[in-house]
């Protein structure tokens, strides 16, 4: 399909280190409408025929004002889903049902489901101008809705998100076509993709030349200077090369899946020299072993008139396991690899590396574009959103791909049968939407820059990553290593088994958003020790302001955290020490604050005593920490015994439901001192018994009301429910108790005790 330029011809199709990115925006030609679009027996049903649809109704002209009279408060009743499915001859009914999603039910919870439509608008305000100096009006869209007969909402997980239907660009009654649907060919038209890159360059400029999570280091722009033996695929010479300084390259982000690594071509110490020979990747014994997704990505790079591609399996020596080897060195710096790429190809379709990229080869789209002919001269199409495919995409469930997409500058996302372009200033330029005829300086989304002192940024990454899955548990820290470097550069911390060491107490206060199960080869006190999403919620207290969090930690904590260097060794090291504070200081707490007398008993002992562990597990190596420890914490704090039983208090409104069992914490007077959320199977087996809790620090269950958080009521003790396994314990859950609850402890009361926590 030709894409004639307004100002200049297409860039020359030579390959070089510098990509031939378009310097002018081009208006693509539209595909002709196939005669086969209308089926022989098609006719509008009686309901749809009364809508009086015409092409002009989908254009908002400047004289229309905000809304035409016929548009105001219009709500179109299309009837029951079951009845609509009995009208297969009606093209509009078919299109509406398709737009709502394949999981739409006729009956839900015993109630029939009804479909309605309303009119809306899409696009920019009517005073925006096209690249040809013409006013760009908004367009009108039809918005289908599904409700139960009682008026209650249908389960949103069964529907597409905010479906929209509008006119095919071919049928526009004016020269304006922006935001209308366009037909897409069987294969991707890479003239359009190259055009997107040119639009980004012209409209957004340098705003899109920074990584999505720029690490605050001057040298992050060129991985060739930082990543050991940084290699790229040369798609012109079809070989592996050592990356030249300043090379402009594309990175591939994809799902490896359960493909046997030995069955595919990988870069190894034994074959790296051969793979560096020109044409090596075209040899049958090599090309036949390259997964389809990688082959397609190589073709995409060629089509974009670029030369270099980075793919993990071919650009990292996979069996180089040395301390300074290519593999570990590259894995620890994924932020540089993906942040340094000019573009990232995100293969979000399929379950493994052999899925390929939809639309690169003939017949691989996989999803039919939803366009219907209402009558000759009026064709309508469903404006599909790529977000509707995220829940079913394996790619978005994988831990490895999280940091890859977090660091990218701009990406070409393959999902839902088509290519979608995203950058720092736009969320979705898609093949099936006409949008080149405009001068929107910032695309559709102007993304706010990160504030490196906002703690919510860091807790958000832990929350997102912890929800994702890994093929191998041993990769739990490898898949987070690039994010870890981001933490290190911006917060000046190291991650101790996933917990930022300089904020240790409050990052320990994460709680599960789902029912979790134990990951036995990582410590229980960290989110890394559990399968399922975790939320470090402490940033609500100070609205995430790092400077206030740091000061509060000095005032509201008391534990001196140590980690056993090795599981079977008595050597211990502090998890973290403030700068300029001796490790032997006894008048300062863990964060450098003055030691306070908090409890009515002797708490002067903080140094761990020599203790031997019996039967303790060996945890995954904390290999991205420069001073890794065993994962066993050894420390002194307050220990209390309470009884756990059915809660008597009402659950607070607005608390996130995590499907765990809510139990009450009871002391001497048999009154509820707090509540704790535990796994259902644990509650079933161990409720109505006495259990040990240890005090961690002070915390809150609610936001401040007047904003003076340190002067307001509501500060409590955050406690950890623990369970012993011989002479070491594990976390069960986190809870809060009133400060007065210490007097209610059962047995011998509150005591200062040494704990080994694994």
C-alpha cells in the first residue's frame, strides 16, 4: 500500500547505524473497501433501521457546538442479548455484539442481559488544525453498553473496555478522516510504522528520547560502555557483532515460554565466534533453530530501515556464568539494555518464542478486523483497544517482561492482531485508526515525569512485579535487577532480598492483595518469599514524601536489623548502616536517630548472640546485592503472646479485599486488640489458639485527617505474627495493635527477645 508524502518522498531504504527515520509526516492512502464486506442476506433489523444512520452523523462540524439536539440524552435500546443473537442478518447488531466481547453472556446471575447504545465524541477540540491547515472536527462514536435487566452492571471482566464504533475513513463525507477506522491489510504496512516514528520525532522531539524510568546516571544512554561484551544482531549481515559505541538498535521483549533451550539457537562460548561471521544466521543449521518471534523481529528491524537488534538468547553468552561474565553482567543491567534501545518490539501475542509477530508474515494476524457494511456508502468499524487483550496475554503475566517494558523509550507492541505504537507522549497509535492528518504536538498522552523522592514509585514497582510469574523461582531477583538498579540510583539503597535496606522497617509492612502461597526458597519476611501480589502500603502516611518518611523512620523504629552472613555461620552483618555512623554505635537506632526508652523493661541488648540453625533451608542467592547475606534476619525486639479467634469488630470500609480470613487478636481481658488477615487454610487449622507476635515498628491503619500526621492520633504498633520451625521463625501475617495492648499480652507478658527470622 503506497503512502504518498505531503512534503517529501519516503526516506531511502539503505541500512546503516543511523536509522532512516522519516522527517516528514505522510498521509497514508486508504485501502479500497472489498466487495465481500456485505453478506448476501444482510439487512438492518427494525430497531437498527430506525436509527437513521448517515455518514454526516459521524462528523462534528464547528457549527454544531458541543452537541446537536438529536444527540442530547439519546439512549438507543437494542434489546436483549439473546434477541440480538437471533438477528444474525443485521450487520449493526453483529458489530455491537463483537464490540462488547466474545465473553458476553445472554444471562448473568439469573438475569437477562440488555444492550443499549449512546452517542459520544472522540478526538481533540474543534479548534485543532490538520497538517494541511484545515480544521479538524471531532468525530462521533457509538458506545454500546451491557446491563442486567435490573440495571445492575455486568461483570466487567467479561466485556471489552469502553467499546466504540465509528465510521470507516473511506466513507467520510469531508476530507477529514482523523480518528475514523481504516482497513488494515493482511500484512503490516511498515510505511505506516515508519511514519509513526517520524511523527514521534517531529511532534514530540527530545521528550521521547529518555527512558521510561531514567536512572539518574549520566552514562546510561550507551549500554556498549556499561554492559560486558555488549552484542547485537546485525540484520543486514545476518550475524552477531560487538556493538559499536553509540549504536542505534531495537530491543526485543518477548515470552520465552517452555521451549527447551537446547532446541533453539543460542549464543554459547563454543559457537560465538562462528555466529560473528557474516551470514552465519542464514545457514540452515542456524536459521532453522531461531524461534519465529526472533526471525520476525529481525524482519521488522529491516522494514524500519534499521540495522541492529538486541535479543537475549543471541546477544548474551548463555553459558558464561563467571562473576564478570557476559550473562550475569547483562542480566544485572537490563535497565541499560532496554532504556538504551531506540525502540522496543514487544511480542505480547502467543505463549512462547515460536508464536511470531502478528501481521509480519502473510496470514498471521489471527484476529479478523470487525468492520460491517450498514448500507453502500456507510461502513462502520469497531475501534478495538489493545487493553482488551491484556488479561489474556501471557506476556503481561511474566515477571521478566515487566522491567523490559518499564524502561523502554518507545515501543511497537504486537497484540490483538496488529501493531500498536507507544512512546512517552502517546499511548496507542494503531494500524486501524487514521490519525496522521493532525498537528497534535503531544500525541494523546503527556506522561508526568517521575519524582525520584516519591516513595509510591518504588512501592508500586514491588506491587506490580510481585503479581507476576516466573518459569524458574531462582530468577526472582534476576527479573527485578534492572528495577533494583533504579532503586539504587534514586534512593541510594541496596535491595536485601527485595527490601530496600535504608527503609527496611516500613517496607517489611507489605500485605497480600490475594491469598498467597509460600515460595520456600526465599525468606518469608520479604515479598519475594511468596507467590501472589504484595502491597507495601506505608507510603499513604506521608503521601509518599521520601524526606518525611526518612525522618519518621528515625523516630518510630527501634530494631537494629542484622542478617546472618551464611545460614550455618554465626557471623552477622548489619542490613544497613547510615553514613558516618560507626557500626558499633549504641546510642543511635538503625536509622541514626537517638535511642528512646519505649518499653518498661531492659531493651539494651541488640547485638545478636552466636546461634546455630538446625534444619534451616538455603535461600536463593541475593546475587545483585554487593554484600549478599543468607536471608536469615537475627535481631532483638518485643515478643508477645495473644489468642487468635473470630473477629468481633466490623471490617473497616474501603479496605482492599484480599480474600484472606479476618481474625481478631485477643489478650488477657478477652477484648479485641486488633485484627489480622491470614491465609484461609492457616486459619482453619490454627485459629482459636495462642500465637506469638513480635513488634516491628510504629505504623498507621488510616490516613491523617488534618494533615498533621505526626501530631494526630492513630499511631499503633505494627506486629508480625510468626510461627517457629525449630530455632528459627517465619512470617505468617502483619497486623496492628493499640499501644496499650502490650499490657494485655498473655503468659509472662511482653518480653525483649532475640528472633531469627527466615
